[in-house]
C-alpha cells in the first residue's frame, strides 16, 4: 500500500475499474493542491466538460479555469487532498470519497470530508479525461474557521 495521500483504493467486486483511473486521480489531486497548476487541472477535463464544485458549476475550459482560479482566491492558503476510496459503477463512471486538509490564511486548520462523482472518456488525443466531475463538500467548516 502506498503512503501517498493521493492513492485511492477500489473495493473488489464485479465491476472492473479502468486501470488508468487510480493513477489519474493520484495526479489530479496532486495538481489540485498546487496553486500554480491551473492549466494541468483544466486539462484533466474534456473541452466541453462539466465541473460542479458545491454550488458552483462550470462548463467548458474557460469556465472551468475561472472556477479553478476562484478556489485559490478565498480563505484557503494550502490544501492537501486524501483519496480514500473509489467506487466504480462502470469501468469509467465512479464515485470517490476522501478528505481535504485546509490551511487558511488566518492560520486556522480544517479537515473536511468530501465525495465526488466522475465520468471519464478517452479524448481525441488518447488521454483519459473527465467529461463530468462533481464534488459534494460541506463548506461551512471552512467558512466558520475563516471567520475566526
């Protein structure tokens, strides 16, 4: 078992997970935790992909870039994702569960559980990309810690 916080594990079962998905998420959450990897983050989705993060929705590369930049414009100074489990519906349609540790600009630390739904496709250039990614996360603990 890897000690990387980005390594997820899929339970054994009847659905065979695409072997590229776990390494995809390992890289994606590493990129997500970097303030300077905007292009790489956006490139993880298709050109017309949909990203839903809580109450925010972005469709297409330009809107996804705007949403991505907004993730770093608030109270969060650093983030560290931990990917716990990947639950496949099909080989390229998965639910995921993890947590994220936040360090806020005011010095507060907060850990929040999250879940996500991702649908993958093979893009024209042969890369695996998400055509849909939705994150379910309670932002109240971050807002409360930011207000301290």
